């Protein structure tokens, strides 16, 4: 069968101007992807209008109704028709497209929504009468008087009725409602001083409130911390570290969680640039790089980070949805994020997530409640304890002396004898307290001033040894192993150029490369710690990271993985009985070592239980 020549056409194609309706529907396809996109555009308009309270009502996942009410500056009757005209905006004057200080600036949102749905805008500006305008499928009606005290109400019904094919690509009402909720919550995090309310009015009536936050007060960090506690949860706020740093006119602030408070997916990572929620691969890559030494690959950090800079240093006009940005100098932003987060994690010291203690207490199940048992709350005297032990079955009394790793003296002093001075008692006020015993030859039990601490001796010592090895590597550098015969790796010319640009950073990690002509690269030295290395596979891993994140940590990750294995084999093993002074020395070193709250794989090294929580388990409160 003969195939037609695709390069031969019977008729020359004719260039024609699309009509206004088609243009608006095409623009709507770029700006309004789903109901959540419409909510985002309308809420951002309300924020730009100076609103302090914004209410969002949706029905059927936003497919049949989206209503956004705000108390912003409003619009006059003359402004309403103009607001529905494409590229008509009050945000910029068009002279400088990089000097953007508002969420919206293109003037596309309202015309796009009007092109694919039934849109009604009711608004009232100070000193003007309220008015409304209605648009169906891009056809606007006349401006009519309306009743409204102040602000603006935008009501969008039957989204995509003018483009029914788009409806087939929408997900279930539940999924669309969740996307709307996520959108509102991200904007609520960006604007702590504004109150937000989201209500589901499916089926008519008052509906139910699914999300509500009141305007926060206080300084920037207090207001942000309070808002994050309400949006991301109290547990995140309790385990979040304050982040604040500045470099080259770029400021970073926000909160990032401890490594032991991690998630199974990247759902708790929120990034903002000049107050705008964004999804940027470079920013998420920097966040992952800051935590890569503390979390395993299947765990993800939680953070809400804000990057503020001169608008001329970042281009937000990259995508119609304005969810992507492009920095003039991405390396500075990446370096700022990594260094600020690592500094905050180091300052956290041995601190671990409070959720670990909650999970531990939750795993404990008290005996079923029966008849009320009345107990003496007083602590028995030393003589009473000695007599009770001696009167019990043979062998039980010896438990006091044979207990594994016990710190207490083997015999109680006489009742009238003065208590001997115990220097360890002074350590009760320290964060990890005083070692009181060792159980199962792996867990150290320590007493603090207001509770107890259970330490995994192997995991804790493994982290301490690992941090010591990393310090030594940072001080002495990474030794390189010169190859007798350089390995030649064939790559494309563009890949070769990209690797050559990163050659300086790779050399500091013991990997020395140089161009070998064409697209070839000669590997002359490899990190000695890695032993025999497949240079080709290593370079391709580095190229993948450079393409994805514009930076690479593949070599450092492999070296630190070797250090981690060395630390694992060189640390205190499970099953070893430790002397009291060894246990206390381990506790003191944990308190002085950064990141000692988690092992090399992100698991906690200790659990702290407060005395009041323990007493609650036994019904003593």
C-alpha cells in the first residue's frame, strides 16, 4: 500500500484570525485547568484588593458553584465591564514586566473564567454604588444596580459548560474538593494576616465549613507560626525549627521540621517566592539536599519556606498559572536554602520529634479497668523495701544485685545514715538526665528532672561516630586515589560541558576529571573511600542530578554512605553491657553533638517520656 507524501498538500493552508470567543477559550485552557485553578485566581484577586477576610463557597467540587466573597476595595460600576476585558488590570502599567508586587498582573483570570462558565460579579467601592454584571460563555450583559455593603462577590456557576470536553477530564467531586482545600490552605499560609473560610454548600443550604482560620496577630514569625499550626497541624509547629537567613539581597525565612518528623511523601513541603506559592524543582531539590544526610530515601522533610527578593531577581512570568518561577542566580538561592537549613538543624542539637513520645505512649495499653484499687501514694522507706524483698520467694531478692547495668548501689544504706554524695544526681537537670539502667543490653534508661529517657545505644553511638568521621573529612578533605590508567567516558558534548562546569566541586570530593576531546571525559582520580568505582555509571548519576536540580551531591552521598557504614561497624553493638560511666558519657556526648537525635537513617535515637504522662498511664492523676 502506497503512503501519501506528508510534505505535499493539495491546498495551501490559510492564515486566519480567531474570533474573540475562541481566543478566550484557549486562554482559559491555560489559566483554568480545574476548579482549584479558578479558586486560586479569584482568591488571589481578593488578596490583591486588600481584603482582610475571604470566604470561599463551593458545590460539587467546584463544578457547579464557586463563590468568593471578600471585603477588599471593590470596583465601581464603570470598572466592571473593563475587568472582563482581556489584559485589563490594575496591578501593573505595562512599563516593567519584572517589577511585580502582586499575585495577578496579566488581566486574564476573569475573562478566561467568563469564557468557560456563567460568571456574575457584584462589587462596591468606597463612595460608589454597588453594581453587578453577568457573563455567560463570554457574552456579557449590562451592568445593573445591586445590594452589597462593601467588597466584591464573584460567583462562577457551571464551570466548563461552554467547553464540555474539559469536564470529562475532571476528577471526582471529592478529589476536586481536596484540590480546592489545598489551594486555599497554601494561600492562607502565604497571608497570615488574612482570615479565610472554605465552605462546602453541595446540596444547598448553609453547607458545612471545611476550613477556617482567623487573622493572626503579632510579628512575622509569631503570626506565621500560629498560622502553620492551624494549617499544617500542631505537631508540625511543635517540631519545627525557625529559619531566617539572608544573602545577596535574598531573604529566606519560615519553618522546617526536625528530621525525625518526616513524611512518607512530599506532601508537607510548601515553598513561596515573594509570597506566591510555587512548585519549583530547584527549590525542592535544595530542600531535599539539606536533609539528605538525615533521612532515608523513602522519607521526605516537612517545611514551609519563604524566599523574598527584589522582583527583578526572579521572573514570575514563566507560565500562565504563575506556579513556576525562574531566578536570575539560582545557585545563590539554592546555597542559601541548604546552608540555612543545615545551620538550623545543627543548632537543634540532640532534639528529636515530640511525636515519637506520643507514639510510644499510644503503643502502651493499660490493663482493662476493673474494680477500683486504692493504693498508697507514699514512697516506701529503704528498710521496708529491703524487708519486702527478703520475704519474697527465693531468687527474687537477688534481682536487686544482678540487674543488668544497674547504676544504683547494690545495697540500700541504713535508714539513719546520711546519703552519700552522688555527682551524677547533678546531671538530672541536663536534657538527657542520668543513666539508671540498661535493659536487653541495648536500651539505656535515664532519669531526667521531669521524666525518663530511653536511648537506643547502638543508634545513638552510630550517629556520634558518623558525625566525628564527617568532621575529620571536612578538616582533612577527601583523599583521592590516582588511577594508573585514566578511565575515558564517552558522553555527548553538552554533557561533557556540563560536567566540566562542575569539575571544581567534584575535585573537592576526590573526583578529578578533565575534557578528553569531543564528548569524552577522562577520570584521573576517584575518592579513595569508594574503592573500585564504575566511573561511567557515577558520571551519569551526576549528570542526572545536574539536569534535575542544577547541582549534584551524588559523590558526597556515596562517600557519606561509606562513612555511615564505617560508623555502624565501629559503634557500640546491641547486646553489649555498658558500665554506668559509659552510659552517662554517651548521654553527655549526645547532648553536645548536633543531629544526635536521629541515627544515620533518620530513625530516632531516643524517646523522652514525661512523668505526668507515665502517671496518667497508671491512673495516678
